[in-house]
């Protein structure tokens, strides 16, 4: 049912080997010795693509670079290396006007619907704002029509009920729908959703996730969902990219990864997700310590310092993503590339 | 605390948005200030009608007209020129108010623009603008005003320009700091992501947020400008062609009013100045109060307003024999209310549950359903304005609600410890973490020396996974997970019988969450502690809790052992909550959401609080508040569907 769509439809958004380094902070001693600051490698070579109608989830813990990746996609940051290609045209290095037109194609949905709506603007103005900024509407009537259409698409129908309200008059779920409606006003082809439900009550998360899923499936919008929550990904994403310390360590078809994770990090991450079933009390594989400082990335495989199955070679060799199955790749020395015979014993543990 | 803030936030915002003027006038300061100012403005506007004499009509002045005592013809006597003081006072209002408002408008325009640009743009421009502001700020205002007016000539326009041109510095600094904080807010980032330009963002997003503050500042600036004009006029630098209150004082002083004993020439203008300055100050202060409500006091501040009403009838029967199998903590009928302008709001209603030794109890529900308020209430740590109005909390047989504050402090922390959600806020940012842990030990066991406390603190931190190398670090050097570990170490410091953890892992990553939960469970086993876990995460509850209490609308709606609750939920709310929670092991199960939102405290439904959202509600649900029915097997549910003798009704479909 959920076969990868990339094979059938050409990608609308492509990230090609994105790298983002931030200037690190120098200690006083280093500054005195004129030693340069170690750069913070927030994103260290990330590639993926999204097709129309597809939901790609970028999953990882804080500090893994997923939000930086989102900002790179949106053109809010300029990558140190690599590029973002939207509809065959690179995003980076565009003129202001081109950047503006790019933004019409790609819109962002933010995490916190309580914070991302201006409390003093009416809903009609919130949704109309992108139209006004980009001078899209040809007349006030056209603007009103576009606003009503966006609200309806976001599930706020009839639109007239909401137009003259203020954000505080709406529930959390309705507010997030307004954020979605405002992103839809320009009829974008790509939506970047940064933790779209993490600030919402569990009881209303499903409605927003169903909305985003529907926008992809029914209206062909490509959705990139940035999240730390694997259980929502399980139900709503077509494909997953698991990030650790600025790299994608495993990517592929969502259900397949959940059923048969290959990278030790993905396995540990899946094992600690609390499952709402007391009869299935699991044995979580809790990793010790925390994600290392991205200014001091470990040598070799970046995960080897916390990896329960690391071997000697992991200290020195930085593994690349290798295909381990149909639309499934993992960056680990212990995985078996598809087609290769035999299974290394260490990879099957856990 | 979070739950309380979330519950009251829509109400507060609502009032700011709608009845702003009403709220302003409801404050005595606001009403009086506004009234005083309105009177002054009306007098100024209607001067030609109100004044008994035309101030310019003093054609024939005789020596006998000068400094006449107040009489029926001249209610406030006459001045040095034989003019009616009352008329001068009334016409003087025009000049003083024009100077006041014009100059303060100027300060707002200059200061506001500089503050806005410096705050929004930042960088070198901000540095230049703010250093310039500092430079202007250190110049003694009055001295410079005197010099400039003396050079330019004392015309009314010059006076306004000088006062306005020098008085904008504090406005600029205020506006800048406000702009800085608004600039960081998410809706500004969102506007940037939409592709909006700076001008658009400042105009539509930043300015509306700081306008109220600017209004309050402007009103206060009016009084400063009027004072400045009076001072200038008093030392002879007022515009000689018009009459202002300062000018009246100047003439009276310099032309012998004091030696003539003519108090009526001096007191009225002085009084008028005080009147307007007092009025604007009162109004400005009230405006600030209404527009920046700093209601958020920290929830750890001691609650002085605890007033406990004994539950009707049997409250004196408090002494309970302690048996081994008796619950360690027994909450009975706990009811918490908060003050609001509309009267007391009930946040927790008749909550009852029990906790046994070594047990882990989950307190679950959506936000604003009363979970946090319940635990703060049972520890008597409610924020100001909140109080326990009924109920008992029996801890080892002792009623915490009836305990004097002194004895309660010994229980709190020592036997009942709490771990808060925002660990960063609960740690003192300027003190070393290790010292803060040692301090807790010394507070509860003063006989322990500094060295011993220090050593114990190290052991404790090590036990929660923080190595000795981090003992002397400050909280900001810790990650979120380490701060939460430090908080747990502090809670452990006195070997409590019960740990209350309020959303201990909510802001943490899933791996760190697993570490913290593993730590808490291990400690509970090791020390035989009981745990109350406040959370909205049903996955966490399923994995670690022995018993679950589900809350909705401030009431306990279901209470059951964890296995039974998940296998066979009785209350429709519990059922829907479970259906909304994603399950990694069953991604094919479609998730539902619960339509609508939890009831607001000021708009509780008359019957069952869940009735408006309940798919199984029938007619009686909107009128009857269901009590908690005992279902046997340690299960209770507050729903008419489980009422004994209830026959399945026809459900009402929305």
C-alpha cells in the first residue's frame, strides 16, 4: 500500500550533500594562543529527496541537526556546502526576488501554535499575510476567496466562522490549523513541518497529523516532517530519515524501518519509545550518556562512543550509507549490504 | 503551576483584548488618574466659557487692582498685573497641557523610533544608537534646557522642542529591550519564513506588541514635560507672550507676591501642576499595571493564603492508626480554588486517591485538567491566589492540611519531595549545582557538618549519574537531562518516603527520558519510595506505573490498576485518551482525536465536565455531576454509564 513514491513521481525537493558549520565558541586560552575555534558541525553531509504526495519524516534527538536541516531547506540559512534543489532549480545563491518566489512554493509550519500566531491579529489577517507580502491577490475579493479556500483546506470550515476571531478564541488544534491555513494560502508544493504537534495535547495531535497526511495524499503536497517522536512517524510518514549528530544514519520506507531497523542507533531509539500497553512492558535498550557536542564529533563512526555493538574498526572508519534492501539504507559497518551473503553476528544482536 | 497558567491564560488574554478600558477604570488608580486628567483637559478646552474674565482684557489697571484678596468678583483674587488668578489658571491649563502632550509625543516618536530600530536591527547600528542614547542620558536635562532656550529664545515651540528633544532617552531604552524580546518570538520567525520584509514585520508584528508599553510611557512623559515647562518658566525662560502655570508662579515670585502675602497668586498654579502631574502619574502607573501584568510569581514561594476548611461533620476524626497495609498517602475530597476578578474558580474538585508504600501512581489527563494543581495543593505549594478550600491529605496518618506551616516544612522535602518540570527554573543559576544539593541536606539535617553534607552530595550526584567532575559546575553548564538528574538528587537528599515528579521528562529527548525513568524506578526500588508521576504520556504510564488516576476538568474521572485501566477502560474520556495515543507497535491502528477542548475554569458545564465532548453522553449527563462509583477490583469511575442499575441508554449523537 505504502510503496515508495520516489520511483514513480520525480522528486520536487532534493537536498544534495548539505553541510552546515557554525562558528564555534573559542575559549579564552585558545583565543590567546590564536587557535581557531572548532566549527560546530550541525549538519555534516545530508542528502534526501521528497516527491509530491509523500511525507518524509526526519527523526532524531535534540542536537542531531534536524532543525538546522529544516532551516537550510527553507533558505533561512545558507549551507556551508551542498545545495537544496526545488523543482530542478537550486535554492542557494538566489536573488532576493527569486528567494521570494521560492518561498511561495515552500512553506513552513512551526512547532508552537500558541507562540507562532501574533495574538493581536485576526485569523483573516494571519492567513492573508503571506498573500499580502507576496502581492499575490489581484483584488480584495480574490484575497478573501484565497483566504477562505486556505481555511477550508486546513479543515476550518465554514471559513466565515473563523475570519474575525483572534487566536486566543481558538483551541490549540484550531490554532495549529490556522498556522497550516496560512502556510497553504500561497498554494505551496512543499510543506516543512517542524515538530507540528509536539506542543499540542495528545488528544488533538491526531487531527493535525491526519490533516497533513491528507494534504499529501489527496492534494499531492510534499511534506517534510521534523520530529523526535517515533510513534507518530510510525503512523503518518511514508519514509523516514534517522539523524544522529548531523548525519542520516538510516533511511528508507517507514514501516520497514520500524519493523526491521538496521542501525544500532535506530534500534535503541525504537526500543525506548514508551508503548501504551502495560502488558507489553519492553526491555528498553537505554544508551548511556548524551549525544556528543557537535563541536567535538568523535572519530570514525560518530555513534561508536555510545554504540552497544561497536567494534574496533568503528573508531577509525566513518561508514557511508549502504543499501540494505529495497529503498532502505543504513550507515553502519556491521550491516549487510543487500545482495551480499551472510549476516555479521554483531548486527543481529539487541 | 503550568496547568494553572495554561488554564487561566485564555481568560487573561481575553480580558486584555476585550475590556481593557473597563479593567483600567476598575483600578482605583486608573479611575482617579483618568478622572483628574479629563477634568484638566475639559477645563483647558472650555477655557473661554469657564473663565470669568478674558486674560488679555486688562485695559485699565489701577494700583488697587494688584493682589486683591479673593472675593466674589475674583474667586482666587488678582495677581501682580491685576488680572483674575482663576482666569489665568484656567487659560494656563491650555499652555501647560499643550506643552505636556506635544513634548511627550515627541519623546515617544524619537525614543520609540530609536528603540525600535536599535532593538530590531541589532548589530553596529544598535551599538551606535544606544551609546548616543547613553550620551544624551547623562547630560543634566535642566541645565541644557536652560542653555538652549536662552540661546534660541523662549518661544513656546522652542520649549516644546527642547523638552521633547532631551526627554526621550528612557523611552528608547524601554522600547529597545521590549523589541528585543518580541523579535525572538516565534510569530516573528514565522513572518520571516513567509518572506515578509523588515518594515512589514516591524509594523505588523513588533509595533502592536510594544504599543501598550509606549502608551503607558507617554502618559508618564506628559507629567515630566509639564514639570520641565514649569521649571523653565519659573526661572524666567517661559514664553512671555502666553500664560502658563509655571509662568504664573514666576511672575508671582519675582513681582512681590511673597512680600505682599498674596498666597492666592502662588498656591493655585502650584496646585494645578500637582493635580495634572498626579493624574498622569496615577494613570500611567495603572496603564503599566493593566498592560504588563506580572502575575507570574514562582510557585515555590511559600503560600501564605492557605485556609483550610474541615470537611463537614467528621473533620475532627483525624487520627488514623498507622497500619502496615494502610496507604502511605490518602487524599480525600481535595478541593482547590483560585481567585479571579469574577470570583473564585474551582480548579480541583473533590479529588480522592491513595498511594501505598513503594507504589508508583500515574496522574494523567490533558493539560489544564488539574493534575499539577492537585499535587501542588496536597503539598500546600499553590501559587498566590490559590487555596485548598476543603479536603484532607493524610500522610502517614497526619493531615497535612491541618499542620502548622512550620511542621509542614519538615514534612515537605524530608518525607515528601517534589521534582518539578522546569528543572532550569528550579535551580539557582548563579550557584554551583553541588553546593545546592549540599544545601538541601543541611537545611533538613542542620546537625550535619559542611564537610559531611558535601561528601553526601557528591555520593548522591554520583548515584543519579553525575560524576564528581561536574560537582562544581553551574546549572547552565548542564544539559537538560543532567539538570533533571540534579533535581532528583536534591529530592533524594533526605531519603523521602514519597517523590512527586511533575512531568519530569516532558521537555527531554526520548533516550534521556528513558534514562530518567530508569533512574527513578531504580531509586524507588532501592529505597522503597513511593512515586507520584504527573504526566500526559500514556506510554510512560503504561511502562512504569502500578496505578493510574485519570483527571478531567479538575475531577478524578477514573482510578484503576494500570493493567485493568488499559485493558478495560470504564470512563469514555479514558477510552478516547487511549485511542488518541500512538502505539509504535501498532502503527496501523488509526488515531482519533477528542473534538473540542477541556472546559475553562470559568465555564464549567453544569453536569459531567466531559459531557460536551462525550460521544456516549445522554440527557442526564448535562445535569448530573456523576460521583465516583466503586466498581470493585480497586477500580472507580465517575460516569453515569457505570452507575449501579444503569441500563444502556440511547446515546445522543452530536
